[in-house]
C-alpha cells in the first residue's frame, strides 16, 4: 500500500539543526494531517490542512512549522528541537475534514533529537 | 474534554477470540474507529462504527453503544500476525479530528 508516503523514514538531528519531513498522498484526498506518536502515549494531532489551508494547530510549539503547497504534499519543518521531541511523526490524509471520512496513515518518520 | 480508555495489554492464544474494550468521554462525535499498528509501521484502518451495534469485517468485528459510552473490537480465529497495537479513536465534531486512545498491545501466543 503506497497511498501515503513519508520521507525520510528515520532522522537523527542535533538540537541546532534544521530539517524537514515530507509527506505525499496519492489518494486524491483534500485533507492532510500531522500526528506525533511518543512511546506509551496516544497519537497526538498536531496540524490539519484542508484544501491547502491550515484549519487546526493543536497548540504546537513554533519550532514545528508545517507547509502545505498543494493537496498532495505536506511538509513539517523542524528547527531548534528538544530531545523530548523525539518521536514517530505520522502523516495522514482523508477525503475531507467534514467528518466521517477515514484517515489513511503513512509509515511515519522516526525522529531522534540528540 | 475528550478521552478514551483501553487496556494497555492483552494476551491470547492462536485460534482464540479476544475482545478489546474502549470507553470514552466526549461532548459529541461522529463515530468510533479502530486502527491496527504493527511495531514500526503505519496505523491501518480496521473498522468504523457511526451507529450503535455491530459491524463485521471478516475476522474483525466492532461494536458501539453510545448510551454506555463504550465500544469494543472483537478479533476471531486469532493468528500470530494479529500481534500488534490496537487503537480506538473518536471522530469528533471539531473539524473531523481523530482523538486516539493509548492503544492496546495484543500478543498472540502459539
């Protein structure tokens, strides 16, 4: 299943680095999401984009900066991260954000901040 | 606020039936979803209940009771490959957001 792809799959970065995570969906969906999954915690919604417009920022620190140039691509720009930001970052997409639409997830990027 | 509770771990043997419960608190939601996640993999959609009752998809069934704020995932004829984490998630009214439970780690033994 390659409906939602994410790159890189693994990333190690220092606290002063700047890096970006990329997500691409091939399902013709209009909504895209970033989630954070830390060990022993529920998946946490970070951002929601609908038709390229950000509709939700779940109180995410500014060191995480999303970008959605079109409905198929979503980026998460990272800078001056903290070790506690180490987690699995998952991208998802759905037909819309109107509710009732199944969200399809990518394989995630495993991020380690040193 | 919104929250979901599910057991952290469940162990069962191959061929058996297992039920993973999920209780929730919410001010309003479209339905309850279930996702499977193998170690290191993407959460995969399993089932969705918008209405009360049972939804069956092959070996997996899911149940919702809105009056009891309760749902469950039933896995039948367990196979080793079913060993994974299972998450219940509420699809809430606010912008179609998914609120996840902490996940139940299912171990299937021979």
